[in-house]
C-alpha cells in the first residue's frame, strides 16, 4: 500500500499538485478518495488555469500548468488540501503497481528522464519487477 501525507508530502508543490491530480484522474479503484472529491479537485484546479469548462472525457482530463504562475500553483495546492480536508482525508492511500506510460515522452523530456534514471536507478527496476510478476 502506498501513501502520501497531504500536509507534508515531502515533495515540491508542483510535483505534489501534478501527482495528486494524476491520482484523482487515474481511476485507480483503491485510492481512498471518493469519485466526487476526485472530480471536484480536478474541476476546481482546472478553473484556476482555464476559462473553458473542464473536459468530461477521461483522456482529456489533464491539467497543463506550464503557463501558470507561482500564485496559481499556491492556489492549486490550497484547493487540493482544502477539498481533501473537507472530506476528512489527511493521507492519500492506494494500492496499484507501476504501469507503463500511456504517452510516449517528447524528445525534449528524454534527457530529463535519463537523468532521473541515473539518479534513481531503482525506478526502472521496480517497473520491470512489477511487469514480470505476472
């Protein structure tokens, strides 16, 4: 079982925001966040960076924070924490093995991915072990 403390996640705000948003849109059944709260988190964060209504198709529910500011990021983090606190959730928990990426990485991202694998060589091994466990 994996977990993430909402108030002290041990990661920068941008990473925390993207991670929680990814969990909320992932449809992981073991995530301890009700679907209504998951949707509210995404929809409210979407409204902070977009003028259009949030998409309804699951594959389109991806939040692009590249054009946001530090103030926008702070608002997103606060929105996530507030909605989870209102739902009585202080720690996110889920049980799901690592999965293959659904999108291929852009050429611009490949150097960063390679550096991540050099810094954390076990990441690639974890995915390989989960893949061959079946």
